[in-house]
């Protein structure tokens, strides 16, 4: 080819091109973000509101429902969930299509929220509704601790708020940093009802006095314009402002008398600088801690961000007061770092294995070096493509690069092997002329095979959604590396061949050392010659008995499809990430102290398990419903590095489940973290049972119990449970409005009195350390323990007398939900569960849908979220990708051969690729997953690539040497068998480190490595046998049809009539 001749004549030019590609790739590699997966998590917008003192049902009806109705249907929305808790907090999340702009989504949601504000209670509007783009991807957890016990949790939480959070939020790559559980400073006014009665005061009057004296007053100016007689100066008048410390609040006047005496706030209440929230308690290995959650910014370099956070904390720690320390008990980048390290180790192993395979076949170190020289150029140059396509360095792209080692070397092997063959056939030809002749023969196949590998992945580039993002980065990585390898095979490889290959090197006298090395290689050649003879015997038989070949191929295709359809499937396989989550449950309405005691015992037992490094327990927070609940808790269990432990995450989950059952007072459910952080809260599936007829909470709960019972009887389901419960004990304040009004008591004063005594009665704000914090009014703890304490609460009547609330308010015991969830605009009961052993997550999701339909009928359904949503909506995306990939291969080949029939011969290798790939997965007991589907695409391209080598050379034999179709097929099979086996073995052994990987991300490696290794083995063993037969059959039929249409054309008779020789 003229193109290659240019570089053969200008080897320095070819070398410079290779060096430039390597340098550009190296520079791009240094600035690319590193993460576990590409951006496959749907952008999520969070809406938060607070209705102080309201119960869960009230919040759900008055806050969550209006907001959900307003937001529902916003552009690009996937699904929407909300949780309304007994502490008055409503949290609503809206998930959007992957790839949409999160900022635009936030604006769209905020516009809907603003339109619904007027429908919300005034107390909610006063607190404000917060709308923000939320990153669910927790990067790490930093914990402040006080080993000496000098500082309590309130101090540490506020130290973090005032001195750490702002610094962390400025770290590049950090999306957000928050203290888990809040608890920021608040001015707490703890009232004594007896003293209020003594001084004839009510809680509402105390609140009014605080508001009046803790406020900003715009007093105006002196000599401000306009002035009829202008002055030289203008002065601003100040009249006090917000109070700033406890002393100021103690001196708030509640009453003044004519004799000069006065009643102050400190006379009826205890004032302290406390916390705004006391409902969560966090401990690290039994000691008090303040957890700081670090969220990663989408697209940021996870490893660089984590390192920057650690560096920032080291700088801040220098300023810590004595006795305050920090640790990092939860760090997802440890898994990312370990995974990258594992894949890089696999990469090196694959590189070395390919070198050995090539040397065994080529038996010449010069040939081996020339062939392997394209690998670093193609692989490193691919990083420049990452930069252009805005990709990251992640598990998918790294897996693709490992597979590329065995792929990119193919083209160089084809060139080098053909140069060697030309030199061996013509002893008088020069190395340069041999290289030119060899490039003339293989230039077409190099381009064709590269186009085929790229064509397989072209349809993937146009796929959207979750699987589209997964496929794209892997597929385009392979396509870029293959394109670069083809470029190197046409430029750099022939240039090196013309310079470094020596003529008749095998005839030169060898030293004893070289003879010792080459003796095993000669034995290998003898073995391979015998193996080739056996191969050719089968090829000749199949070429002759083409009907048998056709029948076997059809049977292979049918068997492959059946095996694929009956192999369990999952979206992304769960893997040991070194982290286990534990959800703790106590009887509903259990106190925080009781939950702390149970969690302390459980956490201590977990810490004693070999392999556990940290146990971070947070009592009062339910991670499953993302709501505050004193009867719930979460434990983050961090394990030692993979090389330092024998215990796996799955084994630890089993141990913790046993421990939870052995400790009295509560229960514990342990989970693996989700395979893709941020997509779900835990492993397994999450869904919401919902009634389309608007069932009441009680009806929804009864339906949930039916589903839970039926689901746990289903063989495909395991540990299915619901977090929804309407039997949480509580009290309801029954107000006799007629009687209250007859006393002249305003109804809003009754609500205010209840809130200011039994709840966190919000008053206003105060200023402290250049920030604004809230002021709360509440009774001392001894006056809010029992229902009878309502007798100590008073309101002011119309005649000015104090009237006890018990005159017209009674506390009635009731049961109800502590958390009310919604999925979309319907009330929903949240379910968690997983697949039973031997079943896949896809089967579990399908089983849940079946259970709901069979148990409750068509008016009920499951709304899926997170990983389950993506899997439930996956459809036949994988099959479409494979079908369209095959179509692209067919079209490219049709254009190359100017024939609609010959490409069919190439595609006949596809069934054998499927058989090997899915057969390997089934034999190892693995599920089909996204990785398996990606591997199938790779194997389809490689199968076509091998088939092209035979078909291309067969066509060359026919057109240039005038051989019959059958002779051409047999000759091509014999000539191409050695390079096909060589390239196939190089690829297979190059991917074995993936198939047999251990350590972080090993399960994912097994899925993709097994698929491509076994698929390629099947193609090399079986495909190579059948392709010559199908070429002969299809070419003969094509010629026969041509003669039928053109009777005067003198073409050779169909080869099917001849015997194979």
C-alpha cells in the first residue's frame, strides 16, 4: 500500500508519530479524573421543608402532597420520592434522566416549588423551603473525636460547623460537606412551669417578650436628606439588635413594676447555649464522635479530592484545641484506589503474558519487540481520546484497556507474521521489499478488521440512559485503542520491520545458550504442526459436508440463546468494597437512650470480629427511610484492606445478622453497599408499594403485611421487609374548640402553647460568632414526661385570667406512622429486599412484581428506585446493542467486498462466540450483567476479525492465483491458522488475569474476563473450523446465482461439486 510505503521509507517520521501519540496520552492521563464508574447516577434534586411540631401524617398531607403535585411531571423527571417524619421534617427527592443538566433541573424544580408555596402552612413558609442539587455519592466520612472526653457532642458539632465545614466546601471536587444530625448551636430556653404559674405568665407571653427584645430595629438617621436646612454630617441611629449570648437572654425583661423591680427571663427559665437538635447520637468504636459527610462533586477526580480533603484536615488539625482529634472511618476511595491498583496489576500481568505467547509463536525476539511496541503507544494514546470525549479513568475504561492489550497487538502480529512468511518463501528478497509486499497483502485486512471492531461499538455510542453510559465509555475506549493500533500497524510496525528484521536469521549459527532456548520452541513447532494437521482434516471434512456444518452452527446458535435466556441476570454484580451497612431497629417509639444501649452492645461485638477496622454507629437515624427516628440507627462498618483480611464482606454480613439476633432488645439487618455508590442506599432492591385507588395509611399497611408475607415465601426472594408501620404509639391533642373560644382563647395560642412546652418552639434568631442561630422555647425535661404534664401548661383567657390547657385539651393515646412515604403523587410503603441464593436481582424484581399482582390485583403496583429502577427499565437494550453491532459488521463487510453474501461467512463465527461467552459464565455460576453484555460485544468483533483473516485470504487466492473456491477456502484456513491461534491465545491468556483476579472489584473482573476469554476460546477452536466451510458454501451459491442471472458468463462450477483435497 502506498500509505505504508511512505512510512517504510521514512522510519523517523513513523517514530515521531508514535512518540507524539504517547506524549499526548501521557499528558492527558495526568489530568483525567479518577472514579469508580462514569457518571451513571441520575442527577437528584432535593426539596426540604420543616413543619415544627407536626406529626408525620400532617406533614405528608399539608407539605409533601402539595409539593409532589406541583413538581410531578417536571421536565426529564424519572421518579420522585418523599419522606415525612414525626419531627416535622419533609424530605423530597426528584431523580432525573442521566446526562441532563443538574443546574437546569434544580431551576425547574424550584420554579414548581415557588408556585406551590402559597398552599403550604404559614409555619412552613416561615421556615423556608430549600431546593438544591444533591450529590448522593458519599466520598468519605470524617469524624471528630475527643479521646480524653474533654468535649461533648454539641461542642464538636459546632466546632465543625464554625471551623471546618467552610474549609472543606472550598476543596476542589467537594460537592458538599455537612455534619450528620445537625445539632448546631441554638439558644435553649428551658422553662419552669411552676415559676411561670408563680409569676402569672404563659409560654406565649415569654415568647413574645423574647421576640420584642431580640430583634433588629431600623431606627433611622439624623439630618438625612431631604433637609430644608442641610447639615454638614448625617448620622445613623442604632437601637440595639439581636442578642448574642446567654447573659443577654437572661436579662430579657418579662415584666417591670412601678417600684422599679422587674421580672427577668432567668427568673422563670434556665438559659443555655445548647443544640438545635438532640435526636441523634454518633459514636466511633464506642466513643462520642461528630460525623462529617463529604459528598463528591459530579465528574470530580475522586482520589485527588479525597487526598485534598485529607490534606485540608491535616492543616486544620494544627489549630484544633488540645484533646480534639479526627479520623476517617469511612472512605470509598480506598476501594477505588485498590480497584485501580488491582486492574493495573492485571494490566501488567496481561502485558507480560502476551509477550510470552508472541515469543513462543514468533520465536524471534525482534519480531516480538516489534509486535509489542504498538501496545504502549495504542494504550497510552487512548488517554488522549479520553480527554477529547470527556471520559474519566474508571473501572470500565481500565477493563477496556486490559482487553485492548490482546486486541491491539493483533494487527502488528499480522504484519510481522506476514513479513516473516514472505521472507521464508523468497530467500532472495530484501527485508524492505518483503515488508512492502507483506503490507500489500495485509493492509486491507488490517483496515477491515479495525473497521469491524469499531463498527461493533458504533450503535452503542447512540444509546442513552444508564446502560448507554456504561457501554459508551467501554466501547469507545476499545474503538480508540483499536484505531490507534491500526494506525501503528500501517505506519510504525512496517517501519520497524524494514529496519530491525534480519533476513535468514534462522540460518545463522546459534550459540549453545540459544540452542537451549530454541529446543523447546522447536518441540512446540512440531506439536503445532501436528495440531494443524488435525485441524485441516476437520476443515476439509466440514468444507465437503457443509450441511453438517450448517446444522451444527444452527444448533449452536439455538443453544447459546437458550443458555443466555436461562442464566440469571443482574445489572451490576455486587462486590466486596470493604464496607458493610447495618440498619438497627428497636420497637417503635423506643427512646434514643434505649437505642444507644442496644447499638453500643452490637457495635462492640462487631469491633471484635477479625477484619473489622472501624464501627461508626449513629443512633436516631434511619438510613432506609432517610428520616430521623429515635428507634432506629445505622452502623457503618469499615473493614481492613483486602490483603490484610480473610473475611469477605458477604461473610461479615452473615456474622452481623447473627449478632443482631443474639442481642436482646432490637434487631439488625446488614447490607453490602450498592455496587454503584449514589445509585441506591444499600445493596439489594428498594421499591414502594402503592395503591392507585388512594388507599388509607391503614389499608396500605395491611397490604404491606400481605406482600411481605407472600414475598418471603417466594423462592426467588430473600429478607423482604417494609419500613412502613402505622402502629407507632403516640398521643393526639384533642381540642374542644367551642369551649376554648368560650373562654376567649385564640386557637393559634393553644397550638403555640403546646409547641413552646412539649416541642421545639421556634422563637427567632440570635447572632453568635458572625452567624445566625435559632432560639427555641421548651419546658424542662421533668415537666414533659407524661400526659399529665399538660396540667402545668396555661394560656391567657379573654378576661386576662390564666387557664390550664387541660380545660379544653386532652391527650388521647393513638397509633400512627412515624414516617409517611410517597412515590410520585401516591402514598407508598417502602420495601427492601434481595435475591435468594441461586437467583439474580432481575429475577427478584420480576418476582416482587408478580407477588404484588397476584396478591393485591392490578390496582396496586411497585414503584422502583435506584438500581432496581434501572434494572426494571433495562428492557432489551443489551440484545439491541448486539443485534445492531452485528448489522454494522455486516454492512461494513458488504461495502468492502461489494457483496451481500460473503459477509454472511464472516458472521457465522458469531454463534460460537456467544456459546463460549455465555457458557463460561454459566459454568462459573455467575450472572449475566452489564459486564457480560459488554464482553459479548467485544467477542462479536473479535470473532468477525478472525473470520475476516480467512475470508480475505481466500478471496485473494481466488482473484490473484485463480484457485477454486474450495481450494481457496482450504488454503486460506491453513495459511491463517497459525496467526489466528497466536492472536487468539495472546488475547485469551491476556484476559485470564481478569477472569482469575482477586482483591477489590474481583467479581466485576470475573464477569467480563470470563466472557471474553471463553468466548474467544470458542471462536478460536470452533469458529476457525466452520468459517472455511461457510465461505465455500456461500461463495459457491453466490457464483451459482450469478451464472443463473448471466448465462453467458464463464465462471467456475460450484465448489460444492468438487472433493476437497
